[in-house]
């Protein structure tokens, strides 16, 4: 399983904020591509918002899609389902750790930039 570990306190909604938030880290072309892909997925999710699909529903679908896609990615390289099943706990630990860190970083970013990101009444 590959590890595209990106440590950043960046707002994935804005690659410029992502670049500015990368402290003492040069923003590489790979990092820019990472944020560009994330932004494209966020844009797709935002386009799903409607009077019949609120952010919680869209978020749940996005989380399911991420889990489904991650299971597919994790399965690459295995020859038998039994081999994948034997690695299930390690795979779960890997993805859970990655998601927890990314969510933590983004919650920190949103709390520090709350007024900028969450424009109440606007």
C-alpha cells in the first residue's frame, strides 16, 4: 500500500491557503496536484447541494465514496481476497490514521480562520 502522506494545515478549499499554510515546507508540484485533486472533489460535492440534499447528506455520500475508493486502492496488488482480508486491520489502521490527521489539521485551520471561512449572515 502506498503512502501519499501530506502533512499540512491547509484549507483544501483554497490551494493558495494551502501553499501559505505549509510552514517551512516547499510546496512541490506533487503537493499542488494533491490539492487540485482535492479541490475538484470538493467542488463536485458542493455541486450536489440542493434543497433536497443538505451538507450532512452530501458529506455522508462523500465519506462513503472515499471509503469505497480507498477499499479499491487498498486491494491493488493482492492476488486473492483472503490475502486482502488478512491485511484488513493494517489497512483500517492506515486509513483511519490518515483521515484522523487530515480532519484534525482541517479543524485546526477552520477554527483559526473561522471568520474567513464561515461567513455567517453573508
